[in-house]
C-alpha cells in the first residue's frame, strides 16, 4: 500500500461513515447520547479535507494527519480514541513509503494499543476494541498464513463484524454507555459498529474496489 | 495577563459551553485573582469537547505556576489526555479527578490563596468528600 | 407534560443560570425521557438563587413520582430548604447532597430507567465516589 | 409597638441597608463573593415595596410579609436566613396587635432559632448569629432588668455591635466564607454587619427617632 492507497482508505472511510451516520447515531441513542454518527462524520470529513490540503507524502504522514484531525474535530470520546489509534499507526509506519502486509499488521496493532492505553478499556467492555481486537488478530493469523494485504484486510473486516455482533449481549463498562449499566445489554456498541466501517473501507481499498 | 500572575490557573473542560462558562463565572467570583478559563462545547458550539479549545484555554490560564484541568465527564478526560500527550514536556498542566463544580470552587480558592500546583490539585480532589449540608 | 410521566424529575439549582442550563442540557441527552429542569441565577439573571425559580422548577419537574433537587453550593441549600419548608406536605421533592454535574448525570440515568425516588437519590449520592479516570 | 411601628422598622432598615450597601459588599468581597450589600438592598427594597402594597394588619403579618420577600428576592444565603428569621418572629407574634417588651423578646429569640436551624451555624462560626445572639441576650437581660422597648432594643443594638467586632478574629465555618478558611481571619463578617444595621434600625424606631 502506497501513500495514495492510504489516502483512498481515508476517503472511502469518510464516505462509508457519512452513508451510515444515521445508523451509528441510532445505536448511540439507545445506549449513549445519540451523537456517534454526527461526531464521526464531522471528524472524518475534517480529516478528508485536511488530507486534500496537506503535504502528507508518506503513509505514516497520512495517518498522522488523520489522527490529528479526528482528535481536534470529532467532539466525542471516539475522536481522541480513533485519533490516537491513527496517530500510533502512523508512527509505527515511520518513513516507509510502501507498506507491506507485515508492516500494516504492526500499524493495526499499534492503533489497538494506543486506543487501549488512552481509554483504559479491555475487550469485553463493549467498546470499539471489541471489533478492533478480533480484526487485528484475524489480520495477523491471515498474514502468517500467507495472505496478501487484500486477503488479510478482508479477514480483519469479517472478524470486526463478528466482534460487533458479540457486543450485543455485553454490558458497557466504559464511556458514556457505562452510565446506563444493565440497559446497555441487547444493543450493538456504536463504536464497534464504526470500527466495522473502517475495516470494511480498508478491505475495499486494498481489494482495488474503491470507487 | 496582569491578573493571576504567579497563581495556578484553572481550566474547566465541559461538553457544554454554557456549563463551562457558568461554572467559570461562578468560580471567578471567589478565585482571588487566579485565572479560570472555560473550555466547553465543540468548535461549532454543540455538545462535545474540543481539543483546540482545551489547548487555547491552557495557554490562557497559564500564569507560570501550572494549570489544573477539571473535566466534566469521562470523555472530556480523553480529550484532555490527547492534548497533554501533544504538549508533553512543554506544559505544567495536570488533569484532576474531581467533581466539576465543587472541585473548581475548591481549586480556585486554593489557587487564589497562592497555593502551589500540588496543593491546588489536592484541594480539588478533596472537594469530593465535602458535605453540602 | 407528556414526556417523563411516571418518572422521577430532577431540578438543578445553581447560582448561575448558564451553569444550571448547561448542566440540564447535557443531562437531558441521557435522561431517557426523565424531566430535568434548571433553576439557576436570580430573577434578574444575576449570580444567586431564586426561590421563585426553584418553586416553579419543582412544579415543572414533577411527573407524579417525586423530584430530586441538586444544589451547586451551600447557599443553594438554604434557598431550597426555604422552598421545601413552604411546600411542606404538598411536595415529594427532596434535597440531595451530591456533586452538581456528576450527581445530575447519575440521577438522570436512574430516573430515566424508571427508578423510584429513593433509588434516584441513592444514585446521585453515589456519584460522589465514582472515579472519572 | 403597633403595626405601623413594625412597618417603620422595615422602612428604616431598608434605608440603612441601602445607605451602607457598599460597605456590606466591601466586607463580603474580602471573605466571600462580594454581593452581600447588593443582595440585601434588593431584598429589603422588595420587602419595603411589598409592605406598601400588602394588607398586613398585624405586626406578625408585617414580619411574615417581609420574610417572604427576603426569601424570594435576596438572591444570596442571607435571603433565606433573614427571611426565615422574620417569618419565625412573625409567627411568634401570632395575632397580637400591640407588641410589648416581653413579646418582642420572644420574637427576636424565634428569629435567632429559625436562622440557627436553617443554617446550622453556631455562635463563633463567624456569621450573622455572632451579632444576633449577643443582641437577643442583651435585650432579654435589659427587659428582665425593667427596661422598656426603647431601652431593650438600644441594648440589643449595642450588643450586636460588640458581637460584630468579635467576628474579626474568628475563622469562618459556614457559608461561602468558609471556603477561604484562614484567610477570613482579620475581617468583619458581612452578615454580622448587616445584623447590626437591622438592630440599629429597630432601636431608632422604638426611640421615636425614625425620620
Ligand atoms: N474508554 C473507552 N475505550 C474505548 N472505547 C470507548 C471508550 N469510551 C467510549 N468508547 C467508544 O466510543 C463510542 C462512543 O463514541 P461517541 O458517541 O462519539 O462519544 P461520546 O460517548 O463522547 O458521545 C462507544 O460506543 C465506544 O465504542
Ligand atoms: N449557614 C449560615 N448560618 C448563618 N449565617 C450564614 C450562613 N451562611 C452564610 N451566613 C451569613 O450570610 C452572609 C453572607 O450573605 P450573602 O453574601 O448575602 O450570601 P452569599 O454567601 O450566598 O453570597 C455571611 O456573612 C454570614 O453572616
Ligand atoms: Mg455519543
Ligand atoms: Mg457525546
Ligand atoms: Mg455573598
Ligand atoms: Mg452570593
């Protein structure tokens, strides 16, 4: 994946999130404060616009720019969380100009660790980590099994989707949803749902299917 | 900044600009000259937090003796931490786990009396245990 | 009042109208239909409390299952008590010793889930001990 | 003291407080939030105006009207406190139309108890009670010694003044001043200062000296 592929990922992610913003907001209305779609649409739109203007000549620089935009423009907890994820992923890529399957795996892992550290959530707490964790694992299993980037990201997207489904019976222990306690059981976590979109955008782009 | 020189500054981070501004207004009354700066709402005035507002507020509140950040809800903590991670080393700002209004009052009184950063933080934290009646 | 029927209502008593309104706005987002009414500032909009505003807010917040009053500072307690003394017997409103913003959030969530007055009060009081990070 | 004498007391108190509002505010700026003069001027002006319009045909009704006005219009802690004091004093007078020295003493005592109960302060906490307490005691000592209302209220006003002076070395333990802890030492308590004005107004009126 080169710099323009990463730009394409962000663009596709922004498009998917805008298209699904209503659903994300609906999920957040059930167990949070009903703004996740609005927040992320604003954040990714800002990221996409900032990228249009920014130099960002390496994959790492692209991800760091996106991270900064998400942190400063999103407005909800998901902003600093995803923003930190993108920044840590960007850092992990350093100055590499062509990202291979192993390098992308280490970037995804850095994103997971960054989010985990900032938010202090654990898998099972009904957060975005419950989609991202399985996605990173599936990516690595696929990569170790010899998959190319397209195959590994497809595996990641599918695992994120399964992870999202597994958030339904969970009780939220982090973020605003945790205030609602038992009332969060029976609903998908909005952040896990948006993680699915990000992983799906990545798989689409690496499969060469982005519009 | 002529007022508040040498005093610890206070930044009130809220998801609502009205909440941050109302709290700052209330607290400023008894802050004995210590600077209290609101950082509330998103950039477009909606409910949420803005790291740009937080960063600007830290700068405004800094009179050379450190700054305490008091967040309203958990997600304000994440925004504040992102800002602090960015400023790493270049700031004396510290995030405090204290009740928003009560911690702000206690911190402002301590700051106004010339207490140092650690003492202001301790005052804010102790507000948690103070009875109102 | 069609919303909030059967739910405990919440009145936020503050010395600042912006503080009360900002807190109510924030809390209403997660109150699951429970009514949250701000009673902030003096009648002419200055810093202070107004027993008339408090009395009106109690009426607005009352959906038949009781009302909790959360005061910001000690003197709001005195105003609230004066109002309660006047309404004696005719109201189910109860004054709670809880952190203003955090207590309001916890009370609203509890009220929104259909908790009764005692449970809402307990939720607000427990907010004192909840860590933000 | 008949109904019109009580009305005259309130009027004189409103005048004295308006004349001294700046000083009360200055005292409150040193150890509180700098609004005591503004608060009380607003409260007593409202009380005075409400009395002009109200029926209030007994001394007790006058005091109850004043109490209601102070509670609803003052805006600071002093409003519910003084308001409760006036209301309890009014209740103590019941339907009496001519208040004698003993009855006025019981009304002052009821005011003290009402304020004490609402605010849960004790003498020595640097509040209005540190002026009102000595005033009530001095009044009763004078009354028991055979003084008339003029003499007993003069004694009360003088004792309030001494009580005010004694608040200077005290550390505030109640109200907003208590936030400042040690920094309150060395200042007069604003509420004790306004109590002096109320007692002085009472002495002036009972001496037949009100303008
Ligand atoms: N501490 C945390 N760690 C990981 N993810 C979190 C944490 N707090 C919240 N989230 C995620 O953020 C999502 C909510 O994001 P959003 O609605 O944009 O923010 P807010 O809660 O501030 O309104 C949740 O669904 C959850 O997945
Ligand atoms: N709990 C209390 N009991 C008795 N008097 C009190 C109490 N709290 C405050 N006061 C009195 O009220 C005065 C302050 O009144 P004011 O400035 O009008 O109210 P606020 O403190 O709300 O601004 C203090 O000087 C003190 O005498
Ligand atoms: Mg949300
Ligand atoms: Mg939100
Ligand atoms: Mg005052
Ligand atoms: Mg005041």
